[in-house]
C-alpha cells in the first residue's frame, strides 16, 4: 500500500478496498519499523486510529482526501497534540486549536499520523538544528534530508506517509523535496492561511503540500487554500481545481531560463538534471526564453536581513511568562529571568538570528539595513513580474548541490545560508515555486528542478511538473530497504 499515491489511497477508501483504519494502521506500522533509522517523526498522533475509526463510521467519503493519512510539520498547531517547533522552548506545548490548514485538511477527510521534525523554528537548511536530533536522508543515512521541512520530506521518501505538510520561508519545502526526491510546492503568498502556524518571518512564511506526485500536491493544495478569516493576508482569489486541469501538451509554453541562475558554481549533476529537464520540455513543444534577473544575486542578503528582523520580533513572545520554557534557576532580576528562560531554551542558530535581526532593526541601523532590504525586495519583485511578461514558467536548479553530508556545513553558517541562493527570491517576491524530482546524482542522491510562475499561476507550474514527472519518473523509485 505504501507505494500507492495519495489519490490512489483516497480512491481505494472510496471504493471500500480498504478502510481508513487499515490505511492508518499500515502507515503507523511502517513508522514504528522504519523511523528509528531516519528520525523523521517527533510525535505520533495517539488518536490517529480513533480518528480513522470515527471517519469510517461516519461513512462520508466525499472529501477530496477521504481517509488519507498525512504527516504534519511540527510548526503547525494541532489541537491536543504536542507542537514543539523542534525547540526546547516549546518542548511541552500542547495547542488548544488546529492551524487553519490542518482544519481544512481534516475537513477534506485527512487523518493526521503525527508531527515531523524540522530545524528549530524552521531556521536552517539541513534539519540538523532540531532539538530532537538530526533527520537522516532515506537515500543515504550519512546525508541530510534538507531543511527546514526535512522530517516531512524524509517521511515521504521512506513511504511513511503518502502526503505531508511543509512550510517555506526561504526554501524549506523545495530544498528538502529536492534532497529527498519528492514533490513540494510553496504556493503564492496569501494562498494559504498562516493562522496557527508558529511564525518565523510573517511576510515570507507559507505552508504547502509535499507528496510523491504532481497531482497529489495539487489535490492537497486545493484543500488547503483560500481566504481565512483569521489571517488577513490570505487572498480572495478563487481556488482553481488545478488537479483536474493539468494539461498534457506543452505546445507554446514559454520556459524562462534566468541567465543569473546558471552562472553560479553549480554541481555537475545538478547542471545535468537542469539541462535534461529543459531538453525534455522542449521535446514536448515548450519553448525556452532567456531572461535576466540581475537583482537575484542580492536575494540571500535581502532574505537574511528581512527574515531575521521579522524573526527577532516574532520570537520575542517566548519569554517564559506568556509562552515557552521557564528556567529552574532562581532569577536575580527580571532581566536575568528572561535571559535564563531564553538563553537555556533557544538553540544557537535561533540565537544567532535573533541577534542579527535585532541589530538590523536597531535605531541607527534600521534605515541602512531593514528599510534598504525592503526597497530592494520591491525591485526584485518588479524584476520577476517583468520577466513573466515574456515567459510562463521560470526553470532553475533548487540548490547548488544534491544533499550534503551530516556535519559538513553546520559549523559554517554563511555556507549554509548560501545554499538558499535559488529559493529565497520566490518568497521575497511572493511567487509560487515548486521542486520536481528529475534524476539522481552519480552517488545515488535525488536532484530536483525548481519551477516558478507569476502570482496565483500555480496551474502552469503543475502543468510543467506533470510533464517532467511523466518523462523522468524520478519520484517512483524508493530508497534501498524501504
Ligand atoms: N533555509 C532557510 C533559512 O534557514 C529557509 C528556511 C525556511 O524556509 N523556513 O532561513
């Protein structure tokens, strides 16, 4: 059953080939058998079987995710189920409500299997910053699964769930999807509600689906999207049924190739994957257009100013009074009390970001850093919009390399940040972006390509993704021993 797509599982439940309880049990058994080796789940939903049973008994299989078990990144609040952001700060936090995205998925019939690991507060690109220990890449346990949604990506690759939720502030859905050989889309900013998602950088954060086929991603995104009264940044834009409109033929589709994205020092296997994807799309009638995005070279700098500034503000609420861990130490003063609570509970990457962000926002530096970054961000967005006048989808690598070895970059934050060079600009511009598995490196690690489109044009991304899926079938292969 674990090889079935999410859609096939849903259809099987509808056709009464298996019950939601049988499906949930199957995946829970797989988690207990395989997850010790990869550490992708941090909490299992003890009520999953009960919820599946209630679903079977209610007998309404009309939901688009009827009886489908899913894994949820541990950054999304789940009612009565521990939500930690993989931080000591929230290690015992049990939310009294579901994030809107979770509510919507459950309403469509999904059963939450459990919560998946991430870099603490979603800050990282390797899942090594989790309070619960690193996640292993199912393709090779010496390698990272990517981050920050590394748990969701690894769980999918290991066939521990047919669908998962990730979040993406600067690449956290797309980069782990690429490293683990699965599909993942960060939708247009405003497509999906952020209500109940632990905030990292509010102007960049979006949740999105991760799965093993294009259509599965589309179906999940249909269920997740739309206006939410609890998040004023959600859009009124209609939510199309992307999954039913995926076109077979790419005749006339214009694929933009940004000169800047191909001039960086890119791993040979990644270049090969990107070029092969371009050739395949051309063979299907798509045409390529060269485009220029000169400001993209500043994207990482802008991103690490804006994301850290917003994070320093968002994370101020974890003071041990209103939220979060409280130190055992008897405080000498109020300042000492806050310092102990925060000092003991935040990991070093989170502290680094809070300090960077606080500095960028401090008076005297605000105009030079935060304001300036905001201005260049606007210009970058305009540059993308201009590019989309001449093309429908932009294609690029997701990351400069395939998955890297655990421990190889963690002591060099700058090297880790530079890993986000191809992904951060879509968040800054609010655009949708997807990672699509294409091929494997010479050492057997998966590699994806990134597809981007203009605001609210997820359809074009799904069209191109489906074509690449059919041509390369890279998502079908399972890691050894799985
Ligand atoms: N890797 C990026 C960072 O560390 C992106 C994280 C994310 O998208 N949540 O900030």
